[in-house]
C-alpha cells in the first residue's frame, strides 16, 4: 500500500496514536518499536480499544483488512506526515533553539489564535516522532500550524524541516544545551542553523532577534522580519524592557505586562509579538494574548507557599539558561533570596567545566543563599558561607525537614531528571 492510499485511510480517522494506553476511538495506531518493546504486539489490543486501523511492520501480527503492513512503521509515520503537510498546503511556522522553545511556541500560538485558527505542538512533542504527530493533528480547518523542533545532534533539524517544510522559522538562541550530542557550542550553532539553511534554500522567511549577533550573521542572506531594542532596522521596535520579577515590554505602539518572570523571557515575548505583527494581528490582540498567558508545567511559574514567593523553573536546565536565571534572580530587589539549583545533564565532557562555572558565579556574593543539589555540583564543591552542597535530592530533603523557610523569594531550577519540583513538598 502506497502512502497516498494510507493517507486516504488516515482521513477516515479522528487522530493518530502510538500508545495503546492513550488510544482514542477511530484513531490510526502506529506500531513503533522501542528499545525494550515491540509495539506490533499491541496491534490487536489497539483495534479492540477502538482504533480504526493499525500500521504494523511485522507480518506475524497481521489481523484483518484493518491492518496496514509496511516495511517500517516509524518511517511510514514520517512519510505520512510529510504527505499530509503537502495535502493541507497551510502556512507553517517552525521554531527551534537551545532555550525557551516551548514558552515561545505557546506565546506564538496564543497571539496568532487572535486572528487565525491555529494548532501547535502539544507539550514538547518536538522530535522525529513528535513532529510527525503534530503535523498529523492539523486539519483543513487549521489556518496556521506552529511546529516546535528539538534536537540533540546535528542533521536532526535538517531532517525535521524536510518533513514539516516550514514557510517561516525562528531560532530562539544558540546556547550550551545538549553539548554531548552536538560536540560543543559550535556544533549547537551548526545544528540549529540547519533551519536557516532550509529556509534559505526554499526562499522562505526567518524571524530574527537583532540582539543576537549569531542570528544576524547566520540569517543575513535570508528574507527576514526582525525585532530589536531601539534598532532602526527593526520591523518591530522595542523601546524598553523591565523585569522585577514579571517582564514588561514597551513597544512603539503598545505595552505588554506579562506573567512571565525574568529578562530571559523577554525575547520569547518579543518573538511572539513580532510574529503577530508580521501576520497583522491587531496590537490589542497581541497585548491581550501575551498578558493572559500563564506559564505552567514548572516553567517560570510564580507560586506562593506560606510566606514564601517561589519561582519554579524546574522543567529543564543547561548552562545558558541557568546563567541567565541566576543573573536575573540576583538582580531582583527582593530581600531574603534563596536559590535551589540542580545538576545540568547531557553536557558530556563539558559537564565538570560548566558546573564549576556556575559555582564560580555564585562565590563571594551575599545576595542569596544557595543550595546546589546533585553529584555534578557535589563533585566540584567548594567552601563558601552562602553555598551548601548536597549529593542527592534525598540528602537535601532530609535537610529541609530540619529548617523552615519564611518570607523568602526562592528560585528552583534544574534539569528535568532532577525533578526539583519535589522541593515544594518541604516548603510551607
């Protein structure tokens, strides 16, 4: 069965599924092999649970005419997504970057939805499986699609662009994320810039932050729409940015008072505002969309626990995002500041160096008490009156049981694997 025939069957379905635990009635189930399982074994279960068709790549699990046998289920999912994208012919905005992808994607979505019927990547489904699933969620009713692309090695963004074929692109930044896979910062820049190469080769448009010299350099030969602070060449001119702790941005024609914390979120807001401007969303719509956006899922959330104000940014961390979070936090005017920081993962040979740099940035300062958790920080511990090291979260939790935080402003940040949101259980 060719991809066009599979697409006709797909159009009879309400959704696509790759997990029988989350299967929806009248969906198309793709049996994708994992490291420790063969999803072909779940084909019958998927049909029993209400799937309309199942796509398998092991003929031993063929059931009846509802079974679509292919050479490779994952490859077929990707080819179907590419075919569906061509079938719909809708404009697609793609974005990638080291930090801020998901927040920026959410902001772009709420801004553009003020004028268009939009659909965007759900959560962080941004890899070789997530991007196809996102594309297959778009329908004839979708007027603009927004696709987040993640990568931890070179050629991944290139591959995802070939599937999604974006008309517009934005790279949030080039930071110290996934250094192990990319082989260093230069590798990160090269890998993320694969989006620029695709857009240039296909005469598409890129959104550019004029405060980022790498973006300026890498996008100089591509059609662009730019934003910047008091930059004459900017299409969206920014007059002023403040953050204490919420980000407030003043543009030439309107002002946005957001619920996002930290100057590092200003670029995410500005990108969404610029994209809204390009697509001629009214200023009042851009303002309302951004001001009504409330972060969740442990991303720059402002919480209250007892008498303490907590900035919970525990969804992820890398050296770049950690550094700007610390800088922003130390600049806050609040008294009684506490930082609870967890290890940063996927840094490879750079891990020791990057954890030491974070520790060095905290030395000999009296603006915040710091608690550093995890083996990478612990292996590089130093003696400083305001820095306390804990090798494991359990050790830190035991310590928390002996103290009581009162009237503090607390930053909690670490890699996802550290799950530092658990700290909230010990703060009252």
